[in-house]
């Protein structure tokens, strides 16, 4: 049975095929623009030609779709999107002048590191760290640290429109409100696809306003195999391997936080095995990404927000989403269709999902029924504020720090999680925890 009272389908329940296919398409519609943005950024910094950019995107879809299938069926087995890690993307951007073989080697080394953590279940040592305070901060931080990336989308900011477009912002706000109303007013199945309906409505409105791009679809081929599938032979050098190992520590923190967050909604049975398998398969994603020359994966923290809005906690639509991504990698026309969805509409849909996620974070704090102590206000509030500030600092600020530290310091989510762990378990540790440990040593 579902854990969250509002869920229509629980974790291991398979919705009827028509509904499952619609839920999968909804996940794809939410995820595809994110993948396109990350792919475009990587391709630009790697200096790829137009044809090679599409090839990079196809490889990225195969990597992401394949890992999502493995994770939902045999890995963490949760309804989590597994996609390109921003911490690893940062390394690619910085190491781009060193060439793709060095990046591939670093990605493979980091993937092996995580694979070993999962195989030997070393992740069990971090599980006791995730108290209610830590989980709540992680859930809320995911939403807060995404805002700097979503804000430019919903106002239509781009190079030739530095201050955004009020019309696009109006469409974004209308899309948010439309999704909110659909998620509360529609009956049965229609309620569960409120995000997809909102994306379709927002895209239609943009089309009516003449703001929809369709040229890419007309120029795209119907079918194209990604050739060559493997770009180069990887090379292993310290200047690439070390930064990737550091970045993969951030991936572990992000991945474990995402797994525990979704567990609060759909159930937390056998968390030790889920975390170990999830991190292990994330390592496998690093190996696959290194071989294909793309970006290693991590479990996305935005997934719980989508689950709460759609009320579908089943993991199997995510499996189908992974299958769709792998199939789409070969069909340029289909890729062009998803590329025509305005980024402002997707940003609006994600903000709506993140609103539900903030509420979920608050509910974690309230579930014990006990009032918060004075130290809890700082343990919860300070990491959220610091993580939020980190996410809006200018990129040039971090250039003053050592290269190996930038993968951590530029990621507000990682900084916030590390800070809440330090405050909760070390700097502001509860007095009862200290007494308990002292008695244990005496015994």
C-alpha cells in the first residue's frame, strides 16, 4: 500500500498499461528539456560541431535511459529520475581543454569508485546520518538550489533578451496556476497527468503567441543510429582523475539524499540495500558515460516533487521512461518534437513540483509531533540559507578556490547537505546523543 496518504499507486504497483504509458510520457516531457539543456552546455564547451552535438545528445539519452531502467528494476527500485550530474558536468566544462579522452578516463575512475562502494555496501556507514532534520533540509534544499536555474527559464532570459520577456513570464505563471488547479480539481486519472496537461496547455499558448520553435523538427531525419557510438579511447591522468573522484563524493551525497527523500513518500523498507544498489548502479552509469563520452548519472532530487503532484508512486513508469529515452535516441524527429517544448513551460512545471516538495520537507519535521528545540532552528535554517546563497553566487567567485574544491563549493545542494550533517552530528549534536555514547563506552 502507498505510504503517503494521497498516492494513487504505490511503489511496487503497476498501473494499467494505458495509464503507465501516459505517466511515462509525462516523465519524459519533464525530463527531456533538462537533458537537452545539459547536453547543449556540454557540447558548447567541448567545441562540438552541429552534427556532433546531436550525436552527443543521442549518447546521453542511451546512457540516461539505460541506467534508469537498471535502477528502477534492480538498483534503488524507486521512482527516481537518474540523469546527468551537475557536479560531473562542472568537471567536464573545466577539463574540456584537456580533451575528451581525459574526461572519459576521469569519469570511468569515479564510476569504479562508486561501484566498489555499492558492491561492498560501504554506504551503510552513512545511513545513520540521515535524521529527520537532515532529510527535511535535503528535501527543501533540492527545491531552493534549483531556483537559480529555473528562474531564467520562466522569464525567457537568453543572450538576445538579457532581462527576460514579460509575456513569457505571464505564460509561465499561467502554466503554474493551471497545473495547480488541475491537480486539485480533475478527477481520477486526469489528476495524475496534471503536469503533462499543463505542459501541453502552456506549449499551446506559446504557439498561439507565435513563440514556438518548429524549424528543428522540419529539418530532422526520421531515423539515425549514433555513429560512432564510442568517441575515443579513454586516457587516465591525475589532473582529470582526481577532480572526478572529488566530484563523485558530491554525487554520493546527492544520490543518498535523493533516495532517502523519495523513501519518505513511497516507503523506506530495506533502505540499506536500496542505497548500496543505487550508488553501485550510479557507478555503473559513470562507467557507461565514460565509455560513450557523456555525463555520469545521479538520482535527481526533483522526482519526489513530481510524485507528490501526480500522486503516482509507482517505479514502473520510470522504467518505461528509460525505455522511451533509449528509443528516442534513434529518432531525430521525435527528439525534435520534445525540443520544441518551450523551456519556460518546463520551468513552470518544475517549480510547481518543487512547491510540493517543500511541503514534503516541512511534513517530515512535523511528523514526530514534538516541538523543535532551539538548536533545531539553526540545524535546519542555516544549511538552507547557505545552500541557497551558494547557488546564486557569481561563477567567477569560485575561481579563487583550488580547482579540486570547486566541484563542492559551486554546488549549493552539496554544501548545504554537508553543513547540516556537521551541525546535526558534530557541532550542535544533541546532548542526549553524547550521554548515550558515554554510557556505551562505560558498559
